[in-house]
C-alpha cells in the first residue's frame, strides 16, 4: 500500500507491524513500543517532540519510546514497525534518539515492513522472550527460564537493546490482540478483555499512550476493513 492508494480509513495489524491510514489526531505526548514512520498522503506531516520542537517532512521517523505528539490536520499513512523484525534494523541505521526527517521513506509499502525474518541486531534470546511474553499469563521469570536467562539478565538485555522493559512490550502485544478482536466485530469492552486489559478504560489509556489513537478512531478504521473481508 502506498501513500495514495487507499482513499478510506484503515487500521491493520500484521506480523511485525501495524498500519494506520487516516487523519492525524492532536493528542497528548505518547510513546510507542515500535518505530513509527509517519507519511503525509499530501504535503507534510508535523510532529512535536517532548521539548516542544516541531519536525516537518514528507515522512518522519520516530524511534521507540521517544515522547511525541502529532499535529492534527494531515491525512497520514503511519507504520508501526516492531523492533524485533528485520526492517527495524534499517530504521535503526536511519534515526537518532529523537524525531528524524526521513523523506526517502515516503514510498514505503505495507509489504516492505512485514516480519519476514527476525532482527539481526537483537540478541536471539531477547527476540524469543519478546514472542513468549505477549502470551496471556506468562510471567517474566517463566519467560526468562524458557530462553535460558535469569530474570535480572533478561530485564537488563531488554533495557539495553530495546530501551524499554518487557512489561511495556507486553502491553503492545495486548493492544495488537485488542485490535484483532475489534476487527472481528467484538465490542470495545469485549475487545479490551480479549486483549488482557482490566476494562475498556484501561485499554483506552494504553492505546492513547502507546499508539496516539483513541479506540473510537481505531474502531472506525477497522470496521470497514472487517466488512470488506466478509
């Protein structure tokens, strides 16, 4: 999918990525557990960082855990690229610690970011732990034992290579399950429980914090897709 190929709203979750097309929403500062590539369908996209600086470009790249917010008024194609997939290695080479203008990514397509193989930049044990920890009911000590590390060493590895605790990565996985449940036609309340959240309000807070989207916006983009699939 290119920046101008789909005239309608869309929100998709796939192997190693999520993709949103729709209007930019001016929300409070938030931080993703994934790399974000924000592409303007027309003109430029504007992102405000934690210091209040404006960044503008045809495409902007935001690394994981960098606080930022979008400026409203632009139609966007946004990719959230998970840090354990191979395409994330290319993004690591492009971006600094904050928002980076990356106009060369303006033609990015959905097939470019799908998880084809795991990252070569991350410890394979950490990649395995990232896959395991998103399963419901798995504790960090259980996951650490599964991949042959102590809980302390696994936590240190996540901080060093991901820049975030695995508990935050687990929330990202829960949001993915919630989005899938919404796409399948579940209510917001049921989708929140399916994702492992305490209730709809709990899920809403995390969706704003980690994706910069409200559940209503995500729902409006997901449901047309669900109808086309039936």
